[in-house]
């Protein structure tokens, strides 16, 4: 479970089967994982475009590393967040990957505010 949240590299179930010397089958590992999640009462959620937006901003070290023209970094983030929220109302946008919507929202927000010119 920890590797799903903290690790940079994603491990497949087949790797865990190999790590345990093939003493457990894939289905047994997945079943144990589900059982552990149920006992710990984990609630899983699908990340939204806003989640991806904040991850991207964190990776960009926003606004320290990424210089936004005329100090409009707060406005750009608010507009990008609004666009991400607005995309939930469109069935076309809702079908797109949330990471793509977040990236497009940030690019559109920067373009609308004429940042980078």
C-alpha cells in the first residue's frame, strides 16, 4: 500500500509475486491488500483536475521557480482552478484525463492573463 502513495516508481503485482518467491498468487496479494484497506477503513478517491493542478504547481515550485509576469501568480492559479471546476460541467471535458484538463487549464489561465509576454 505504501508504494501506491509514496514511491516514485510504480511496482506491478507480478513483482510482488516474484519478491515473495512465488509463494503467493496475484489474486492472493490483491485480496490481502483489499482486506487490509477494509480493516484500516481506507477511503480511496479518484484525483480530480484540481488535484493534478496543485501537484503540477508544486512540481513547478510555484511561484518561486516559475516566474509569472507582473506578479499575477495568484490570479493565474485561481483562474486555472475555476477552469478545472468548470470542466466538470462539460461531458466532453469530463471524459478527458484529469491531468490533461489541469494542464490545459493552467495554460489557458496563463494565456488569458497574458502571462509570459
